[in-house]
């Protein structure tokens, strides 16, 4: 394989990662806008509504989980190009993995477990009491997972942004914006100002999506710059020999 070919091949992965970071957050934001809601005065009505939207809730959360996995892949691809042996990319990758586990866990609870609980038999006062406790427990578990996951993701955004600031080529503003986003998210979550019910989640994810799209554009431009510099470099074939 020639030196030019080996250098250009990684840029293909970066172009795909950049494209994914532009498309997937926007699609996920659109899906989140169709998140089903339940408004009930008692547990009997709540369980009836939850059971009615179970199929749609599973579809919405399944798509959100798929989108989150795609975003994680794209971010890890970028971090790998920054050399995971280095402290900041390695720490960011670990926090992205932990945060994604938390967010996916919350989506599984909200989209699948809560609806499954709502279908349990619950006739009579004891059944309704148990149903109420199960739903409350599931929603508490959802909140613990989503808050922990978003705190980890915010820490990952901060680490990735700190690494971006050290790159030449217009990454300063992307990195600075990422640090502001991460700091504001962590502060809001820890103080309770940002509550991750549906509206709060939509606000947070919208802010994250804007930054991820910006990062995706930067990655695409970086991949293009690398490819241009490689094409301008004379080709050296390492496979040829004499004998």
C-alpha cells in the first residue's frame, strides 16, 4: 500500500463520522419532538394511557437509542483520530461510553419497562397501590439514569472541547462553545435548575444537537484538509522492492 493510500483511508472514516454528527442529532431531535406524553389524575387512568401508547413509545425510544449509538460511534471515531493514548481523548471516550449507557438505560426504562408495568393486572385497591408504586419506581429509576448519563456526557463534551482548543485550524470556537455547553449543563443539573422531564430534555438535547452539528462540520472540513495535504504529497510506494 502506498503512503498516500494509507493516509487517505482514515479520512473516509472521519467524513462518515462528521456526516453522522450532522444528520443523527437533527433526526433524534425530530423523534424526541414526537415523544408520547401521559396526563392522568389517578393511577388507573395513567396505566390505561401508558398501555395505549406502549407500541409508539417503544418505537420512539428504539429510534432514540439507535441514534445515540450512532452518535457515540461518530464521536469515538473522531477521538480515535486524536489518538486514544493521549489523556484528554481517552478520558472523553470513557465518559462518552458511561454517559451513553446511562442515557440508553433511561430510554429502556421510559420506553419499554414503564409500558410493560402498565399492562400488569391491577384490579382492586391493593393492585392499584402496587401499580402506583411500580410506576413511581420506574420513573425514579429513569430520572437517576438520565441525570447520571447526561452528567457523564457533559463531562465528555468538556474533555473533547478542551482537546479541540489545542488543535490549529478554527477549532477554538467549537471548543469554547463546547466548554460553555458542558459547564452550563452540569451546573443546571446539579443545582436542579434543569429538570430532565420531557421539556427539559428537549431543551438540553437541542443545545447539544447544535454543538454536535457544528462539530460535525468541523470534522468534515478537517478531513478535507487532510486529504488535500496528502494528495499534494508525492507518493511513496512501500511495497516495491529490489532483488
